[in-house]
């Protein structure tokens, strides 16, 4: 799960919990509020009756004065005298019989059936809940019990509606929180995504790049500064490694050349014993391999240290034909058929010698690993974005699981055959570096034991017409 999703869930969960607590408080307050309003109304009505009872001397006078109170039809009222005799009651009191209960304060009564009065002057319909309060009053020497209640229309329905409204509100709050928290998390993590993108772009070729550090001293800027310091150390280590390889290769070049010269002079002598000559031949072959390795290391170091790439126009057909001509004797010796297929007048700009070096490395492989009486084809094709130069051979091929590693330094597909042919595993690495310096890419296709094709793709911007004008004009 992504950090952005986690942060969104945390914010949404925290907000939802707070909303639930707030909704619960609101719910209980709103459930109690109608009861408080009804209780206050009943209390005011009782106060009116108490005031009247203090001014009356008989029950009849008290009842007559109560009848003068406004809106009595909205109340359930019973006046009960000694022995439980009902002295007077409102019309609603006659419709609904509520047994007396010994309750100290206001209480709620659930009726078995809703109140459906027939008298048009009554205002309640389908009310099934009454709020009741009981009070005793003294009139002269008589003690009266006053029971007064008020119907509460659709209280249960209102509670259900309240719950439904709260549920809808919580759902809307959840959706809003999820949306806003996702946007906020994305905004918070945007610098992290930018740092991740820049870090991916930094490799051994672009170690000089750095992650921008903002002005605020927050954790993200501290992380960017730490990463930059790490890249500084990596760049320093890479530069030292490259410089060491370049210096070591350069220092080895002269001793190896001197040893080869001594071996060549020894092979020209006729007075040496045969066993010694055989040992000298083996040493000479090893020195040749070592010399090729040193040259490859020098070439690779020069490319990695950023040697300037010259840009000059040249005909691709002339370059490929000259390479094939150089290998004519090897082709003839092994019966290999070679062909060049290039569009007439195809011209490109680039460092001719380095591109030739790349193609020579590919040709070395095409010859060394080809079969007897095989075939080598050099072709060039043009496209809208790239033009390609391919080297095809009918050699031993490359297993599919090895193709992804062949451009790695010192990687050899078949160690035994590489030793036999003197390979060091740097040829394709140099090819890739040269093509990359020209803004291109290298790809390889192969069918084991059948064929191999290596394709160099260069940007179309490097393609010219024969007269030197860009091909796109």
C-alpha cells in the first residue's frame, strides 16, 4: 500500500472517529431536547393550575377556572379526587385511558395504539407517545391529584429521521474527508515524488545531478540534503575508480608492449629448443589477450571520463564497406559470406572513429562466434525517429536468459569459448557507451544456435542527406 493511501486512511479514520463522537453528542442532545421542551410546557401549565388553585375555595370553582385556560384540547388532563373519582378531564383524556403510576417526575407513556380522535377540534393524529406529569393540589380541605400529559407526535419517526440524517451526514463527511485527505497527502508527498524521480535519473552517467533543496528547514529538505551528500560521496568514489582504471591501464600499456616485442624477437630466433618455443608461443598469445584487455580498458575509461565526441558527416555505406574490406581475409579463411545493404547516399553526423570502433567490436564477435561457411550481414534502415545499423551473423546465438547481461562489464556468455577466443567481456560494453554518447540505444536479438542481430539505433537528427543537409528538411 502506498504511503499516500495510508496517510489518507489515517486522516479519514481520525476525522470519521471525531465525526462519530460529535454526531453521538448531537443525537443525544436532540433526542433530549423535545422532552425538555414538553416538560417545560407541562411545568408552565401546572404552574397556571397551582396559581388558580390558590385563588379557589371549591372544586367546582377550580374546574370552571381551569376550563377557561387556552388550548386545553392539546393536552391530556384528568382531575382525580378522593377515592380515585375522576372529577374532570379533557376530551383527549376521555379518548385515552392511562392508568395512574407512582412516578415522581415526568415520564413517557407508549400507547398500544395511536391516538386517532374523531373530534375535528383535536389537532393530533397518529400520536402514540404521551409525556405525563402528576401533581397534588390543596383546595380548601380537599386534596386533588392533577395528571396532565401532552402527546408527542411521531417522536419515534423523528428519531429515525434524525439517525438517517446523521448517517447521511457521516457518509458525506467520510467521502469529503477521503477526497480532501487524498489531495492533501498528495500535496505533502509531492516533494518526495520529485525526489524519487530525480534520484531515478541519477546514475553513473549523471552523478553530477542533485536534488533541489528548499529554503524551509523541514524533514523533506533534510532528506534531500542527506541524499545530495550521499551522491557527492558516490560521485567521488566513481571518479576515483574510473581514474584508477584509466591510470592503471595506461601504465600497463608500455610494459605489455615491451613484453610482446621481446616475445616476437624470441620467436624469430632459430636456435631455441622446441619446448621453449612452444612456451613462448603460449606466452605471446597471453600477451596479445592482455594487450587487447588493456586497450579495451583504456577505451572504456576514456568514454566514462567524458571524452569529447566529435561530430562530422560521413557516408554510412563507406564506413560499413571499409570494415567488411578489413575482414576480407578472415571471411575467406572461414568461408563466411559478407554483405552490406545501405540506402544509397545515407549520411550521418557523429564521431566516425568511435562508431567504427563499435562496429568493429560487433564484427569481431560476428566472425569469432560464427560457424564455418556462415553469413554476416551489415544493414542500415531509416525511420521517423531513429535510423538503425544492424550486424547480423549466423553464429551460436545467445540464450534468452543471458541477453539482459551481455552489456555488463566483463560478462561473458560462455566462459570456455570466451577464453578460447580471447574475449574479456568489454566489447559490447564499449559499444553501448559509444552509442549512448551519440544519443542512441543498442538492442540485441538472438536465436540460440541459429543467429544473432545487434542493432544500433541513432536519433534521426543525426541523419543527413548526401549533400550534408538534414534529412528532415
